[in-house]
């Protein structure tokens, strides 16, 4: 009977019901959009930072990450890579050689970071070819070619076809010195990387630094970035070699990860504020509806309705309106997030997070966009409905029936 009366009250006072529902729908939709945009932004930034640069997991010789050295190398990396790739969750892997040196084009010189890459594997793992915005990528076989960053090209006044001479020290203590033809110029989302990076074919780099058959790093790309922790442990077990360090991207890029965690804390505060606004709006509308119906509740008590029945009547009304509002809000939230996942929000000026620059924020449609706002709206509406329900249950019939 209480549930039937609650339904009748909801549809009898359409204006009051609509006002109460609007507060919940707007709050749910705003919260859903905020969650969708923040989750989408984090996913896009992480994929941009890891998928195209550092990878999801890195394998080095022990202590290389803390103290990189040209001497800390991985031998027989082909078989190690195949062992890693045997894990069904591993999408791709690629070896790299790292070294520092001096790059010179004509009369201009500057410090450079030399990265030797296996072109075919690097392209499959990190889409290396898409980083080249001018010229061509490196040949699949060693051809004494170089691809340099846009900033480095500007510093050295280098163009396609220019010869870059690299000076450094080889692993055997000799002077590493050779000349390469610039065939491409890259542009990434990291200006610092673009100012110092020079890519060589991995065999050219091994020859230059006397590292035949050896690399410094194996980058691993996984099919599901949310399972990086488990996959990292699985790779450690499969390698079964304590001289290797297998690190997830959260450890490799600790400063970037910490920056994202700090930003997420700020995002949680924004979500809390939105839900507080929703709760205040619901409290206001429900309380006003109780005050408007003081005479009605007085009549109910006068004909023998128990206080607990009036209490549950108000709660049932709030819950019914909340369920309907959540359904409408979920539909709106999913539709808006889907549109934003395609078109995104473009900033007038690019934003930088953890060294990654991005200009468009794309939303993500996931379960959190519906579950978190839904649970929060339901809990907040039920909790703030308790006070009006208690007030209605404690109304004195004689006094309430004299109210107009």
C-alpha cells in the first residue's frame, strides 16, 4: 500500500517530481561526463606516453634503470624476446641500444642521445614510422642512415640529405666516430626528446659502439595495459634470471606516474564537490515537498497512519524518483561521453602532464561512468531523504491540519 501511494504521489505532483528528478539527472550527467573525460584523458595520455615511447614493460640488465651504462647489456636478446613474446598477453617487443655522444652537422654541434632501433619491430611495437613527419623512416637493413628529432634538426640547421657525424666512446674504450645520412625528421609530443634524439638502425648502432649482438633494453607492449603488473611478474618467472630487471611503466616513468596520481586526487575532489551539489539540490527539493504537504501528512496521521509508515512513504518516493533519474542520467551520460570519445574537447592552448603535451581531451565510455554516479546519487538521495522523512513522520496532526 505504501509503494502504491508513493507512486500516486509522484505522478500527482508532476512539477515537484520533475524538479527533484532534474537535480539528480543533472548531477548524474555532470559526474558521468567528468569521469568519462578524466578516465579518457588518463588512458590517452598513458597510451601516448607508453605505447609510442617507453613501452608498457622494460627489460634491462640489473641496475641499468638506476645507473644506465653502455657496459650493462643484454646478450642473446633474440631468444629472450621470443621467450617474452610467448606470453599470450604480450602484443610486441623490440630491442634498443642507447648511448650519448656529440652530433655534428657542418660547423654546428650539440649533445645527442643515440637510440639504435630494430626498425621492423619498433614500427610494430611503437609505430615508429608514424613519428616521421618529414622524409622517410630508417631502412629495414643497416644503411648508415639517421632519423633525428625536429628540435635537433633546428639546432644543427640540418635538412634531409645532410650528413651527421657522431662522436662518442665505444664499449671497448675506443673512439666511436662515424657519419650518417639524415633521411627523416621526427616530431613527438615531447619537445625535450625532439631536441636531443638521433635514431640509427640497431646494427649501425651496435657497430658504432662495438656492441655486436648486444642491446641495453627490451621494450614490451602488452594487449591490456591494466594487466601490466601481472604480466611483469609472469615475464620475470619465464626469464628466471636474477641478473635481469623487469620493470612496469609505473616504475620506469615514476615522475610521470606520480604526476598522474596527484592529478587524480584533484579529480576526486572535483567529483566530490559535484556530488555534494547534487545532495544539496535533492535535500532542498525533497524538504520543500515535505513542507508543502504538511497538511497531507497531518491528515494521514489523523486517520491512523503510523509514523513509520509515513517515514517509509517519503523514502519510497525519493528512491523511485532516484531510480528513474539514474536511468535517464545514465542514458544521457553514455551518449555525451560517446560523442566526446569521437570528437573530444580541444584546448585553445595545449596542456602538459608529466612531460606529455596534448591539445585534445577524449572521453571514455566505461562502466565507471555509470556505476560511480549511480551509486553516489542513490546513496546521497537516500541519505538526504532521511531528514525530510523523519520530519514528516513527527508531524503533529492537529497542528498540521491547521496549516494552509
